[in-house]
């Protein structure tokens, strides 16, 4: 896998997804992906800025519906 192929994946899906994809590519050359591999990649791809912010608020004990929580969520890009 080249950087030219990996950079668009990083931009679109984020570094954790791209890192997992690269790891699978380099460590399992020629292996057929399993359903578990696919499920893990799908979970990583669905982890976006909003889900990360909600997780951070949860870890901090902040209700996302509170005024403070809403201020933090407003900082997250919607795309």
C-alpha cells in the first residue's frame, strides 16, 4: 500500500481506521478478511468527531444535553 493510496483513506475515515487497514494489509498479506475484520473496520469508520466528543463528555461526566455539553458539541464539525 502506497502513501498515495493511504492518504485519502486517512482524510476520509481518520487515522485509526487507516492504521488498522494498513496493519491488516502488511501483517496478513494474501489472507482473506474475516467478518470480524470487517466489523472492526466498520466500527472504526463510524467513529467521527461527534461520537468522539460524546465519548469525551461521558468520560468527563458532562451531560451532552446540558448547556455545557451543548457548547462542546457545537465545536464539532457537522460533516
